[in-house]
C-alpha cells in the first residue's frame, strides 16, 4: 500500500518546479497541467525509456507520429462518435455535473459492470446526494471528444475532433507501413503523442485530466497466434515498469471481465498500481481482434489484407494493444519515490528517484560562494560533469545544508561540494541523497 499523501505530492511538485496548474496566473483551467523545468525532464526521460524499450531495442517495431486532427470518418468508423461516452448526472439545484460512476465509487458502491439505469437505481437506493448535498438528476451519456471545425466554414462537413487516443493514427497508417516496408508478421507500430478527453469531472491531480500524452503500440498478428503475442507484450510491459523503479508489490494484474471491457476487446489485462488515491489503472493491454482494420476497410473501401510472403494466404491481421498514459507513469514514479525521514532531528523530504530518471544527476556547489578560488574550481568541476552527463545543475544559493535539502526534494542522487581541501588534493565531497553519507572522491574518478 502506498502511504504517500496526495496533498504532499502536489505541494512538492509545484514548490520544486515539476508540475504547475495550467493557466494558473489567470485562475487556472480545470483538468490541465503544465510541466515545469524538472517535470518536463522527468517526463521526457520516461518517454525515451519507453521508446528505447519497445521500439529501438526491438526489430519488429516501427514508429509513426500522426496528426492530431484527422478526417471525421476515422472516429465514425472506430465507434468513438457513437460510443465514446461516460455517464453524466447533474446536481438539480446548482446544475453542477458529475460522473455517475465516480459518485458511486466515492460513496463506497462499486459501479463496475453496472448499466446506466442500474447506476441510477444505486444512487436512489443508497441515498447518495451531490457533493453539495443536493438531489441528483437521472444519468445521461456524454461524449468526451472535443469537437472543432477545420477551415473557414462551420458545417457538418468541416467537423473534426481533437483525438481522444493515439491508436487511430496508427491504424490509418498501417497500410502505408506495410506497403513501404512489408514487415513479417508479427510486427508493431508505435506512437507517442497528445490526446484529449473532455472529462466530466477531472480529478486526482494528473491522474485524470483533459489533455495528456499516450504511448501506444498496435501489434499486428496472425489470428491464430494472438495469445503468444499478448503474453510476450505483457512480459515486456512488466520489464519496462521494473526499469522505472516501481515497486513490484505496488503492481497488480486485473483480467478485466467481459462486461467491463471496451466494445472492441476480446481480452484485456489492466495493470493496476497502488497510487496515493488507491489502487487504480496504470495501463492496459487489449486484444482488439480485427475490429479497427476491418472497420477501416469497410468505410474506406481500401483493402487492409496482409499477404503472407511466398504464399497466397491473405487476411486482416488481429491486433494486440499495449496502451500507456504518460501522466499516470509520472505520478506512479513520483508517488513511489516520495520519502520522509529525520536527519539530525529535523524532518527531511526527498525523492528517491532512480539515477536514470532523476532530472539532475549531480548538483555542484562551492562550499562558500564568496570565495573566488572555490567558485572557480567548482565551475571547473561543474563543466567537466556537465560535458560528460548533461543533466548537472549548479547550486550556490543559501548555506550548504539548505542546498542539500533542496536537492533532496528534487531527487538529485549526489551533491558535489568543492572546499579548501579540493584546492590542494583535487578531491571533492560527494554526498549521497538516500543515506546522507559523505565521502571524498577524486575529481578524476568522478568524471571517469
């Protein structure tokens, strides 16, 4: 169980430049978040690790970067126009709107598998009111896609949508990849990018927001061999999560029952994580069969068949889809890294981030910033480390104790301090974030 308090995590991430509320200077915009100087580095490191693990280190993956705005037929064929909905209910007095299933869950009622009418019955039978204590309306469906218009005219033909997922940009490029590269089955197409969902009630920090980033793979397989591909990708997913330093006992598999699966899925495994808000979905792997390619073939009139090389065997491939939300991974990494302890009788907060994810690998400081000889030597060491590692920060604000606390809070693994002994023996003090232990290390060894 994760004992980190959400309010502590939110406070730290804003205070130390990881994540800010979107448009905060103007009062904010619900469900939007901005990444600060340290947050954007952490986020990009996670994304690059994913790309390396699932694309660069494999020979069966191809990358694409599809447009956010797409022909409206994409979303009609995929079913999003008709079925990408959530149950919405309304406070009958002040007209505030809520997701019905979220209200049930907040009041101790499990909504999984319920129809919308069953949710309404549960609201009544349990005497559930709005958060303001008022009666609730009956539920209705609410489509979560953001609608826009392309071009100078606003009519039915000009309608487009901010994509609610990156997957469809992969499916629409399947034919291009096959025609250009003719890869052997199985093979995958991967994409990272923005997605948008007009959530009824965004909440829980970056866990559920209206603008977010996804990392998705559509892995094309022979229909008879989907299970082997599913199992292999599930195993690869666990390896990736382990590389992020996420505790194994925080990670759980849920075989999603048919009543709760997406309309296109014949099998789904959700990977759940023990967040500060409780056990919630971190990512999922779904067996989508040939649902998407067959719909594209039907609506576009263009063949999505794959021909096995050297044979006349043709078929529409089936698909395994691992789908990751970047923000949820960021939140999981931050929550599992958050620590509090006591040092010399004082409370200390630190992020025990893995070295490969820490925004800063080293912080370099002169012991005293008003001693030019120390500053000059510290700048030399800083330049050497910066050239070798890149993610090295200079810090000479406040006394050395305050610098340590500041770097602890942003997860810097090591602080390097240049003192008067450095001037005579070319050694520095290296202080470890997790243990607070200090040791003398030669500059040559440090940059080797």
